[in-house]
C-alpha cells in the first residue's frame, strides 16, 4: 500500500495570506489527524477527522481549520498567516479497525515571511 | 503544553553501543508509542505498548512502561549509524481520543561511526 502523502512538500507564504495543505491517507484508512511541529513547541495536535466529521480538536485558534472528503482525503487551512505559523505540518492516518498506530506522512514545511 | 518529557534531550554514542531514552508523562494513558524522525521529516512508528503491558520487544528495540511512575524507556541495542534520528514518545490520554497523541520534546540521538 502507498503511504500517507502530503502536498505540497514546501511552501512559502507572507503574513496575512492563507494556505491550504492536503493529505491523502493510506488506502482504507478513515481517520486523519493533523499535527504542527515547531522547534519551540514541539509536536502539537491540531485536529482529527473521521468520516468527514471533526472528532477531536487541539488548542489552536480558529484560523486553523480543516475538512475531510468522502474519499478520506483531508485538507487543512490556515487563514491570516502569522510568522509563528512557520512549521512542519504533519498528517497521520489510522485504519478503521481501531488500531491506535498512526502512520505519518512526510509533512509540509511552511515558511511564513 | 506538552505532556511528555524526554530525557536526555540529546545523546551521542559510538556505533555498537546501546542507547537508552526515557519518557515521562502526566496523566493516565491507554497506550504509549515511540516514533523516530529523521532530519525534520515524517515520523516512523517504532512500537506501541499498552497500559497493561510492562515490556515489549521489537528487533533491537526494547520498551518498558511503568504506569505507577508514569514513565517509559526505549532501549536500542547494538546501535548503528542509521539509528541517528530524533526519538519521540507519544501518549493518548484516557478519554482524550486514541488519535489525539501528546508528544514529548524528543531525544536527538547521534551514533558516531
């Protein structure tokens, strides 16, 4: 099976812009979670989607949003970008069998100037 | 804020030696997982240990879990240069949702040839 894929891999934006990141889970996986990784805060949970519904959410401002499509692909959007949003954004998928192991994609590295 | 703390933050050893990393967490958990990350890339799942397990092995990896002390350790035996990476523990707190992982700050492991 192909692994989790994320696009784009690298992105440069300026403050105030918005950005949309995409994640395609492993085939058959219905849960997609998003994480932000920064040198200062480490890895932090953003949100999780299952069957097109947000099932869990971390402590991030409303500028961070996401959605999931019927084919389980997920997107996350960050509006009104701030310098502090520069980070590696990772998505992970989990199978429907309830296994806890999350399989991570390579990440999208976002730089906000 | 991060729930997990890892110790040491950085570890440098010679190839062939064993490497031990420790992780502490704050709340009751369902499972604890260890992940590896190479140079800011995606996370690779190494091993999952459930809260009712005390020790688990996978190849050269040995993980222990002490729920009374809320701590875990990862031992890599006979280290290789390819083991150079950052290692993270991640927990899913009871009632938090299995896909909402809380990560430690990680241990940066360097294997010197």
